[in-house]
C-alpha cells in the first residue's frame, strides 16, 4: 500500500474544485485546504473587481500552495487550486513530485449557471478569461480530466478508480 493520496483539484473558476475537493478529502480522511485561502488581500481585491490575475500575482500564491503540498507529502492531502497553466503546475510538482491532478472540466453555460447561484468573491465575468488561460493537462503530467455533469461523489468515485485508490489508502 502506497502513501495516502496527495491531490490538487484543478480547473477554472466555478467548475467545482471546492465541492469535489471536500468530497475527496472526506472520502480518504485527508487534510483539505482551499487554494483561495492562500491569496493575498491584493489578489482577492483584484479578482473581486473582475480583473484577471497576472503571472506575477500568481507566483507567490503558487509557492505557498507548493509548501502546503510538500508538508503533506507523508500523510497526503487535497487542495483546490485553479493551476491553469502548465508552468503553474510545474511549480507545485517541483515542491511535491508525487502530486496528482484532478482536472474538472465542463460546459461553459453549466459552470456559469452554477456560479450565479452561489455567494463567492469570484464574479462569473472572470470565467471567459479563465477559459482562455487554461492549458489542459499534458500527456506527461500526473492526472486526468473529469466532466462535472455527475455529482461530486461520482467524480470522486471515477478519480479513485482511475488512480487505483481504495478506502484502505486513508491516513
Ligand atoms: N458536480 C457538481 N454537481 C452539482 N453542483 C456542483 C457540482 N460541483 C460544484 N457544484 C456547485 O457549483 C458551485 C461552484 O462550485 P465550487 O464553489 O466548488 O467551484 P470552485 O471551482 O471551487 O470555484 P472557485 O474557483 O471560484 O473557488 C457551488 O455552488 C457548488 O455547490
Ligand atoms: Mg473554490
């Protein structure tokens, strides 16, 4: 039996990272963190105003998420983080090489309607810029994409099957 899973739930805003991340962490009794909580006040103010973050805004945020992953290498954990570009994911993998990515993808209108029905600092207007920025997982990356039509529990089932996890892998 390997170490407990260490997973980044990634994807554009509103795709369900927090919902699926919580479900995955609960299922395997792992620590959970929300990448949103690692943003500086300046970054949150920018996003709240509908201004996309630049790479310079994102590097320190990604470094902090990398620290969290590194600290959870032994016991595993789940963190949600958009990780839109390959270069962002490489920062995380450099910090914690055994990290898996669970990429959530879905129909634009479905995501938009889900975003419009929740209370969160991310305005639905940022969706388009996030979709333009997104670089899907490449073949040599450790992870897979899952469609968000099914429930969070079903997405976790699919990920667990694909990653070869079973309930015995809990911490
Ligand atoms: N698979 C799903 N089925 C139905 N509703 C979902 C699903 N996943 C997420 N939701 C709902 O969609 C909304 C957006 O999900 P969530 O907040 O988890 O997205 P997010 O990716 O964490 O967004 P952000 O990047 O802005 O933090 C929430 O109201 C959530 O409850
Ligand atoms: Mg979230």
